[in-house]
C-alpha cells in the first residue's frame, strides 16, 4: 500500500498520511485518542477536510494540534463563533484547525486543517470516551468506526448532508494507513481478546492479569469497522466509579463536583413464554436496494434481505396466541401486510409466512419516517402494549426527525432497533431505541441476525417493569443529584448505568461509604438491588466519568432543543462548554499564533477520500458487484479461542442502478428453518411427510414408532420436533427457545400420562438423549 501521493479524481494529492489510535479500556469504558498525521507535498498551502464516523454516544472532549513543533490546544466555542474564527484565520494566512459535529445526529464529524504550508507536517489529535456494550457472551465490545455510508436524502428534506460530498476511491487505494494499540485494565482479570483484524499476542503487564496490552499486527484496510471483544475473568459484577471534579472548576457545577458512575446488573426473572397473550408486535423491515448486499461481503453469504426473512419466520413462530401483529416494508415507499394489526391465528400466521417468502429488496431508498407515522396513526389496542421492531441497514439525512417522531409516541410503545451491516448509523439505531425505551443491536460481519432479534422479542414479552426508583444513602453533608432521567426501562441481562453528581464532602473523608438502591416492581413483586461504594474518588486528568455523564445529559437535552425553548438551548450550550464535550451547537477551534508571517499563496481545499465506489445523490436500487467482494479475515485472538465473527463492509461493493430488477432467488432453508416453518401457531406440529423429511426419518418410521394408539398424532409429532431441537440444534437454542416453550406448553396440556413414553420413543427414533426436564417431568 502506498503511504502517500494518491491522486484523487482531479489528479490532486491527498495530504493525510496516517491515523494512529490509542485506546485505554477500563472495564466497560474506553478512552480513545486518534492522531491524524498530515503532510503537504504541494507547492502552495492546503486545507484538508476529513469527514469520518463516530459512535453517536461517544463523548468527544479534546482536540489539539502539533504544528511546526508547537503544541496548540483547541478551545470549545459555540459552533457559529468557532466557524467564524476558523474562517478569519484562513483569510489572514494563519494555520488553524476545526473539529465539529455534522448535523444533529452526532455520528458524523468533520476535521478541518487550514493553511498547512508547503512541505510541512501537522498532527491533529482528538480524544473521546465511550461506554462499551455488554455482549450476550459477556464480552465488552469496542468498535472503531471506519465505514461512513452516504446518507440517504429523503424526499422533501432540505437539510445539508456532508456525506454526499465525500470522495470515494476503490478498495485498497487509500494512501493513509491505520494502526491501533490498546491498553486493558480490569480488577477482575483479563482473559482474552478477539478481533476481526490480526492482533499481536496479548501481553500481560501485571502478574495477576489485571492489565494487558495488544495491538493490530498489521495495518487493516479502512473498508471495515475495527472490532475488539474483550473477555474478562469475572465481567458480570455491579460496580461504582467515583471521580473527583476538575481542579479550579466552580463547586456545585457538573465539572466542579465529584461524579459517580454506577453499573447495576438487575437479576430479573426470565419471562415465561406463553404466560401472556397480550401485545401488539409490529415489524418494520428495510427493503431498500442495499438490503441485497451480502451479510458479510462474501460471495456465498446470505443477502441481508434473506437473513431478515429468516428472522421474520422465527419471530412469527415465536409470537403468543392471542396477540396482534403486522409487518411493514419500507424503501422510497412503504407497504404493510394488513391495513391494521390482526390477531395472531393459524390463518394469519400462514398467510404472513407466504408473503414473507416473497419479500424482495425492491422498494428503492430509505424513507423511514413515513411508515413510522403510518404506524403511529393506527390506533393502539387496549390491553395489548405496542412493541415495534425496526430492521435497517440504512443511514438517513433526517435522523433527528425520525427520532423525534418516535419520541413523541414513547408513552404508547417500545422500540427495538437493529442496525445491519458495516456503517449502520449509530445515531439512528440507538436514537430510536433510546427514545422509546427499547434496546439497540448491531449485526455486522458473521453475526447472525436471528438470535439478536429473538433476544429482543424475549425482552418485549417480559412483564413490564414499573415503579423504578433510585435511593441514595450518603453521609451527612452529602447529596446526590441524578444526571439525566435515570433508568426508565430494565431488561434481563442488561446493565443499568446511572450517573450522579455528588455534592458536599463526606465526614470523615477517609472511611466514608455510600450506597445506592435500585427498586422496581414486576407484576405484584418488589425487587431491590443495593450497591455500596467507598466515597474516596479516583484522580485523573481526563475525567472520563464526568465526560460520559455530560454526554448522557446532552443526549437527553439535545432531543428537546428543536421543539424546546431558548432556555433549553442555553442549558445544552452551558453543559457542552463547561464539560468540553462537543454537541450540535459547539465546535473545537484552534489557531497557530506563534508563526510570525502569514502563510503565503492561494489556499487549495483537499477533501480526504474514503474507501468505496461512491454514491449517487439519491439512493437508487443497488446491486452487489460480486467481483468486488472482499475475502474476510477470521477473528484474531492471542489465545486458542474458536473462530468468531468476521466483519467486512459491502456498501462499497454495491452499484446503484435503477434498471435492475432481477428475479427473486429462492431462500435456501437451513435444517432448523425447515422444521420451524412447519410449526403451527399454537406451538404444535402435524405428523406428515414434510415433518418426517425435516427430522431426517421416513414417514413410515415417524408413524410406526408412535408409542401408543392412545397418543394423538399431533402430540407425538410435537414431541419429536422438540427432541430434534434439543438434540440437533442445541447450538441455536437462543433462536428457537421461545417457539419451543410454546410447543412444550401445548404438549403438556394434551399428552397426559403417555408423555414419558413419547419422549423415550422419540429419543430412540432420532438417536438423541433429551432428558425429561425439558417437558417438566
């Protein structure tokens, strides 16, 4: 790979040479520094503009430059003022630099370096801190976003979209490289690390394995997000991190007081499938052209639309009898299976399954606002709380309008969102889930969509958690002020993060202890979770807890700015400027005041290119160009861990073409899907040739091995199916456990005393050894 001198479409050089990322991961918080090294090899001064993705919930809190030996710290200002200062500096021949959030979404930033003299280098460093999600297998997941898709511009939307103007170059031809080094710290011990890129061996720097270091073994391409999965020896523990305030900051202010980040892991009882038939389940599926891209960029991997169709089959089969449901598809237009949600019966389920099989990614662009408005116009059903599931691989220019629409109806539903593929907008996917008390999931590389969707359905089926409250027990002279609204929804297996500002000083300071109690109700039972923590704050110059607390508060405040008062806007500005955390109303700006003479010569702008083939101004039907598929690398690990997920961006391997309308390819059914497709809405299976084929036995054996004529054929068929699931598809349990539970409830209500005989006969026929506990025997 060339290190410099790439010519863009105008035969002009690109001044960015490299990106160097250093990450400090403490438990489930990452503090990240990104250094961008520039060199001007042109005869005159240049302005370099780099547009790049950032996680929407990351708190960007510092920006500095190294110019000609001088280190210059940028100042956070109101955005308009920062832009004017930067523009004035350019006009006066001063070297200057600007970092700003593009739009209100928060997941796209631009970094501008102006008046870089000929032959000189400059290094710009931005810092951010982010929370790391807890994966179902216990890993802390850090993602360095590298893929920026062009935002789809909805019809009639007049906002500015900076992503449309980003130049694109073919894969492997970017002149700048990326390197990443990570320091890991955890009092619970570090077990191993996985990545979708090659890693150096994990190097422990403490004998008890509480600190370690790891780096990328080679520079990866910029065509995929870089993912790290960090596995701790004991990850699931409640904790509290108390951080002292900024020296010199005003006592009583956010930055002047200590701030505590409390992580709770509520031990909620698992929802019992079939316990309730209440609920309205609406599935909103992206059917834009990009859904034809493969899930992980490989020629033989399923298309995103096919994976979504299989997921819909599993979701439909897992719904409880008596609920209501509907399925919407959207692109440039939208359509629904039914005018309004219908009752879940054998007939409506069968009709819907037939229609699911015919779905194609043929609806054009990504107009998500109109179908949401149509859903919200349809009346809610009394006694059936609405649960909305949104599946999209898209990025839209009107993200804030979409989030605001969801938030307007937050009291009437919960929203569970799924971002599919590399570069899915974190602002959109996380924003709509946060707005309506749901959860957000991202499916990248070789992640399977199905288990994440079914996990969310389990959360939706969980009885509502009500009466959530926090109570603080602090020494006299101290009080806790919650930052933000606090927990409003709790799901099994998810962390509950709380930020609070602690005012006052404990007496005596060296031995003081505080505690916080989370209390909530599920149906008629009250639960309490209490965590004690010492009140001796940790020191540190970067204040990651304060920054995260400020970002959490800003996410809440900014949601109300568009419709709020001038007072709301002032509070956003004050929170951003005092904490140093960038928001939509602020930007970092810095100038080189040491240079005696202004930079001479006409200034030329250079937009830094990104990987990809570019995009048309309006999203059109997309076709994946199989010739451009990239061979993915296996997840790399420094210890002997099975190969895991692989991530490859396919957006750059997609061609936009209005004329393409290729015939639908049949979805090849997996053995699990073949069996599940035959299940009835009540949870049972019929004894017929199709079931025998799915089980891998002859119809004669399936009928002949029935233990008694007293056993109904449906009971015997359902026992066989349940035994097959446990014996042959145990590794996909999280995909079938809801529909299996429905089957077990149905069998137990009809099998009577013959159930043990049926189980024994089914084990013999299928060669399995499923125990009686599966059927509650």
